[in-house]
């Protein structure tokens, strides 16, 4: 059995918000092994965009922003509901949330099927993305770095394909053409299916892929697929011990630099 722990590696540094900073949280599994060169990076959608909000991280969470939408559909969400579901497909969550809500969570009028409720919520999220979605700090520079290193790129998300496309269009990521939704798989995250599909479509072995994730469910999916993983924890879940399963934990994508990629087995030019 492997026991994971937090470790400090002297000399591991990254640029975080313009400051030279030690990389201090690394999976013990990396110690003493030779990493084969990586060939692809697979990004979760949540690390690409953020909702426009000027309050707390909780208020900026899309599920919180659209709480009135859920409420109008008869779904009452608590903070714990939002946090526990991070990284899971909404189509899987709607029936669970409706069962927890009074009267089966049916809005006034004719009752809607779970898929219809999920569709209405996604419609609202897409409208918000198109109007106010903005890139997460560091994502543009990180993608440029991956491309400079010759890595193939893909997105593996629990979101439906039409939301993935909306985010890519809004952020100018149209060159990332391999876009995989867990909604097209038999199992969503934390199962590895969507990551394995992304690797297959890229034509790269899963062991040569690097996943970038923000949720414990996503990290579990990437690790189950046999991929190395960089975690950028959701601020609301930062204390979750499951983040320690990632190979590298960073507070922001702004901290992902060439030195960190070399440690992860990426063949950085120069």
C-alpha cells in the first residue's frame, strides 16, 4: 500500500503571482522514480473559465450563481451540496438533488424530466459564459507553454459538449479540437472513462498524459486512468485530503512554469 504525504522538495520553485515561490506540496510517489516523457495535456473545463464575480469564491461558483435557477425548478441547494458535487456531471446530480428537495422538486405546472431540468440549467450557464465568462488566471500562459513544449491538447469535462464549446468559443480556445464530455461515457468522474477517451482521441497512451484538475473527483478520474496530475484546488475544497493524490499541487495555474513541467516529465525545449 502506498501512503501519500505532503513533502517539501528544496530547489523546486515556481512563479506565483509574479513572485518566486517554493513548490512545497508534491506527491511522495514521485520520489526516486524516472518519469517517461509526457506527450499530451488534458485540461478540465473548470480550470479554463471563471464566472465574473467580485465577492467570495463561494459566490463565484457557477452552481451558486445559478441557485435561483435551481430554486425556480424546485431544487434547493445547500453549500455542502455544491461542494460535494464538484466535478460530477449535472445530469447525474439533478435526480439526486430533486429527491432531497420537497415534493420531488417539480416547478409549477407540468413536471419536467430530469434531463429537461439539466438542460435548462445548462442553458443559463451557457448564457452567462457568453456574456461574462473570463479565463482563469494563468490558463492562457499555461496553454501557450504546453504548445511551446509540443504537447497535444484536449479538454475532458463533466460538462455537456455544448457548454464545452461555448467556453472554448468565449476564451478563443477553438484550436483545442479534442473535446470530451463525460456525458458521452457510461460513467462520469470519478471514473476514468472521459480521460481514457481523451487520450485515445489524441493518439497518446494515458501514461504519457498530464491532467490538470481542480476537483477531488477529477483527480481520482485522472489517476484511475493512469495519468500524472496537477491539481489547482478549488478554494472551497482546498483542505480536502484527496488532493494529495495529485503529483503536484499549485495554488494557481500561474505557478505552472518550465521547471515544474520538467519535474513532471515534460520535454521542455531549451
